[in-house]
């Protein structure tokens, strides 16, 4: 066992008993939403996982420990501290751990810790990707590199629509990461179901998702699998409305000189402001939707593994 890893008793018991477990990130708690909606949403997502027959494992770094499974009190702690908690990617891990600090895990870091703990399925909101203008700034999320290296299935509502979606897909193709559309051939764009870009494959059931991922693992192919699950139609925002807000937010970020890992939290907050809060409700609903699919898929993967044994 990695000496820096702390698996909660409930998660460890589930892993020992061969029950399905779903990883959840913590950046959405500290950086993705305001308090108290962040804590309320995190607890709702965990409950959704339980209702789907799986065990939730919210992942974070607390006091220099890699936590696979947070208590409600720890989630409250992260939510109250908010952006005081370091947004943590792969590069930050050794510093935070050595210094005994707290960290909110991005998609990349959540994948790393989930893989350490033996958790194969991870539900999130949206992944990072290639930012608009990356041909000049080289602003490319570490999430994409982690997807190329770490054997975890990531279920999301597509790449965040603040990104360059076409370049993000090209990058994932170069890295050999399969991009699956759940019930769709079109890449969803976080707040909206439509982007105009096609995914690699369409899959329509959790059992099919589990079978493909199991096959990938058995083949010894490096890296994870990206499952893009469209936001429910009733919460999908019109593409023209969200794109206008994103364009305005990007222009303001450029004027203010906001770059690097501060870009995404700024843009999401600005889009929320420009849409009168509609984007926050959409964000909450798409995360819950992904949690439901992740629980079903984790259960299907466990059932498949039992049949193989």
C-alpha cells in the first residue's frame, strides 16, 4: 500500500468485498461552485452513486494525505475553504504531500489517486482540454495527458465548452484515447448537448461500456477511456446563448491577463454571472446525470469481472 494513500473504511470494505466503487473529484467542491451549493451538490452526487448501487469515493488531499473517500465533515471543510484549497494537478502532488497541505483534485489527480486505490470508474462534470488560442499559449490541460496514461474510465458531459473542442478531440486521438458518446454520435459540450463534433464511437448501455473498458484493460493498452454523457435535454442550454457568454468571458480573461490553472475557474464563474445563474443549475444536473451512469457502469464492470473469474 502506498504510504501516502488513505482509503476510507467504507471504500476499503467495498473494494475488499468486490463491490462497485465510483471516484469523484474535489475541484468541483472548492473551485467549481460557491458555498453552500458546492457541499450540497457533492453530498447529492454521493447519494446518487449509492442509489445506483455503488459506493462513492470523493477524492482529495487533506493534510498531505491522498484521500480515497472523504467523510461529510471533510467535504464540508473543503467547501468552506473554497479557493483557499490548492487546485491540484499531477505536478503539485509532491509539494503538497511533503508540506502536509490540502489539495482539491482535478480530473488528472483524481485519476491518479483512483488508480492507486484500485478504483476503475470516475464520474465528473467535464474534462479540461486544449484551450482556445493554445497554438500561441500552449495552454493544454494535464487531464488529456492523464487520460493517455492512467487506466480509469472517466464519465463526463464532454469537454468544457470554454475550450477548443476540435483541437481537444485531435489531441485525444493522437494520444490513443477512445472518446465514446453515450447514446450519441456527437460530442456534448458540457452545458449543451451539441457541439458539431463527432465522437469516435457511440455506445448505448452501461454493459457495453464495461465490456469495452474491460477489453482495453485485458489488452494491456495504456491509458483510460473517455465517456461523454450529454446533459439531460431539459437542462441543456441553447448553444448560441452559452457561446456568447463564453466568448465574452474569454475576452475579459484575456484583458485581465488570467492564464494557467486560474483560467477555468474564472471562466466558469463569469459564464454563471452572464447567464444569470442558469449555468450553475445546468452544471449541477449534468454532474448528477454522470453519477447515475457511472454507478450503473461500475456495477456492470464488477458483474463482468465476476463472470470472468
